C-alpha cells in the first residue's frame, strides 16, 4: 500500500501588525461574478471547505462580487465551525449605480458598507477590511479615520488598501497602520515594483498579489481565449487598454 502524502501550506505573517495567514490564499470572486456565470453554490462551498481542509485559510471576497452574493456564499461556507479556522478578507468602495461603476470612500458609506458585509457574511468581525479602490474625491485620511473607528469598535481587525499609489499608502499609514496592500502583480503586470512594493516593504505592510497567473492566461493559455464566455470580464481586459477602464481611482487597471 502506497504511503499517503500530505501537503502542508505554510503560514506567514502578513504585514507587521500581527495578522498571520496561509501563504496561499483563495480568491472567491470568480465563484459568483465577472469570470463567467455564477458557479453552483454547493460545489463552491465544497471547494472552500476543501481549501480550508488543505491549509489554504486566507479567503478573499468583496461586497461588489455579485454584488453581495459572494459574501453570502462565504457566509454559508463558514458555518459549522469553519469561521474559526480562516482569515477572512473583504472589501468596500466599488459599487454599481444605474449600470455605472462608482468609487466611494466617505465615512457614512464606509460604515454602511461594513455593516452590510458583516450581515451578508453573518459574522461579528472582519479580519482584514480593504478599501477596494481609492475615492480621490475624499482625502484618504478621512476614509482611514472611519476605518480606525471600526477597528476600535471591534468590527474589523486590520485595515488594507487595494490599488493605491505609494503616496496614498504613506498618508493612510500615518493615520492607522495599514496591514496589507492588494495589487495586481504577475509576469505581465510589473509596474508596482517601481514605487509601491518598495514603499510597502519600508513601512512593514504586507503585499497580497492578485491574479498572479494573469487571470488564468498563464495557467490555461490559448484555451481560455478560445472558450471565454460573453459575460466574462476578461473579454474586455484583452481588448481595451487598462487606462480606459478606470474611474476615480489611482492605479488604473481592469476590474479584478
């Protein structure tokens, strides 16, 4: 009888504020939105449970995935003691109104978005709460000030930023320590290495790289292009320059 092998996912410190996560995370967006139609809920819950059982405990979602349906899916998957085994990250700041994408970061919206995510996830506290995109109409100090209050109230543990410039990261970190910055970083997206990555390293901020396999292009290759569905956002990503897809945020890329 062949000996069984067990794969152990190592754990790392994310940033310098005390958060420990699995070195490999599970991005849950495509389960519910953007990369084709929503997937089977029972299948996705089983996938999440398999990931957690394999040691991949760092789960990532956002209120805009669906919208809201991915958070609701995660909430269901976290029942039965699973919540205590994971580090859960979600995001706020991007919403769609009348078919148009809006970036919002005012204090009232920050608080309302957090309360809604807590309800959808059916939890009492979010481990890592990211500002998904930066609202350039609102000083970052104001947005982070409200997030700091949410930390003090026990509704979130750690604060993160997604797709922020180096100067914004510094200003935010001066108000409250930023634990992690999420950004696109892969073989075909390297611009963050000039300023943003060095800034995070200097300040002791963890880096969470999304789409490290190029949104599936590096893992599936030409088959992805040949079989991509009409409702898959990656169709737009391959045809429209990233700079034309941005709105009110600083580091302009296609939506993740």
